[in-house]
C-alpha cells in the first residue's frame, strides 16, 4: 500500500522552456537582428511546486503537489508530467477554466546564473481557498511548504491577507509550515508592496522561512546592502525571528546556506509535526553556516528549491541542524549537475552516502562560530 503523503508543496507552478546553449555562447551575444544557433530545447515543469515538490519525491519523501494551471495545452503538459513522475502527485492541482498556464523561458548559459522571461498566468489568481485543506487534515500530513508569493498577485495583495489566512488555517491542523520567496521586478506590483509589513503579518504562522539572501535584501534593503556582510545577515535573521518564524534559512548561492533558529523554547515546541521526534534542544538558539559541495555545474535552475527540499527532508528524518543544513546543500549540489531543476537529485540514501564518503566542500561564508 502506498505511504500517504507527508508533505504538501504548494504555490507557483509553471512550464519551463530551456533553450540549449552552445559552448562559448553568452547572454551578451543576444543582440537585435543577430541569429544565435542553439541546441535542442528542454521543456520541464518549473516553479516551487515542481522544483521543491519533485525533488522531495525523488528523495523518497511522500509528497502532494498543489498549484493552479489553466485548461490549456501547457496546463495539460504540466499535469501529465507530474503523473509520469508518480501516480497521484497531481491530484491536488487546481485546473482553472479559461485561465492561462504560467510559463518561463529560462536563459541559463553554462557558468552564469539564470534569468527568466516569465508569464504568471493562473499563479496570479491563486488564493487561500485553492488549498485542499481536507488533505492538510490527513493525520499523516506533517509539513506544508509554499513558494513564490512575490509572483502570485492575489497572495500578496492587501498586505498578504490571503497568505496569512492560508498559513493560519494550515497551522490549525498542527502541520509544520514553510515559506519560500523569489525575486521580483521592482517596477511590478510586487515592487510596491511593503514586504516587512507583510511578513510581520504572515510569519507568526510560518515555522520555517527559507528565502535566499538576495530576495530578503530586496524586500528589506531595496536600496542595496552588502550581501556578504555577516552583520547584515545576522540582523536580518534576527529581525525575521522576532516577526514570528521559528527557523530562518538564507540560501547564499555558491556560498552555501545560513541558518538561525529561535531562542524561544515555546515557539520551537509549537512548530508542528515535522519537529515531533526531533531533539528540540539541538535546534534552540542556533546559528550555523553550511558551505556548498564541489560539483561540475551544468545549470543552476531550481538549485535553491532543491536546497529547500534537502532541508525539509533532513528535518523530517529527525536530523540535527548541522546534518539538516548539510543535507540541504548536498541536494542543491546534486541538482546543479544537470541543466534542469530536479533530474540530478537522487534518492535520499544516495545523497547521505555521498556526503558520508567524504564529498569535498567549497569554502563558504562563516558566521564566526560553528560551520557544519
């Protein structure tokens, strides 16, 4: 009998169209009127639902995917792709008649961080009532992860009213809640949002807040700040914990992962089912940094989402903060060994074996204390 899903991954979902870049080609070569001969195109599902959700599935974590697509060819392609990955994965997906399915053209030359041409489509109309709360209520459900509200207009409207409502209702079932962000165009409606105010409203219902550092700086320091300044990083993390999160993790790109946890034992104890069986004292008032592993990079699409998948899988496995952060960067490293988001992610046992075999790590950011 199949194991019931333990995790719901909800939020942004889209179809990624990834052109194959020939050796030596660069983004700077894209000029008006110029023809660049490309390799075969890769078409894959993308967004937080696909990237984090399918990475968890590949790791062996029972997962349910929840996103919103249109009743169009792109929507059917996404649903069919999810079903090929695993029967029932797409059972929680919402199909919205008459709406367009989101897509992204991923510009991802080798050795360069990716950029996107993005159509939000049905993601913009996702609301709290699109979450299947009957599935959240399943006693086997332990964790609910949501990704990319800055490109989902209804979720950030009215200072995050829908986002707050969704997380508060999910939390009523004792499920651990997790939130990821994404970058946004400052000239878009998301650029007009008071993100600190929104997060102060939402984070009391969020147990794990796992954005990238760049995304956080965009929300809190739109005028710019030093991304490698540990004082800035620590100040941001402490501010987010004070807003209500139990655990804050910043993805640092090729510098690894920074994790800061609450010093409030009561807040940690209330962080939901994912922490049942975990040694809570080991997670209390912690600060640590996990450097990346050495790999040959084929593409960085979805690397941050896969890092989150590794973090969630480590927590669900009852690992310590050090082991969980290490697992996060290990899964992220596996993901970049392939040009798409998730095909490089192996089963959890293979990730653990590779780490334990002495997989070399890169120099990473240090917080002046313990580095795992």
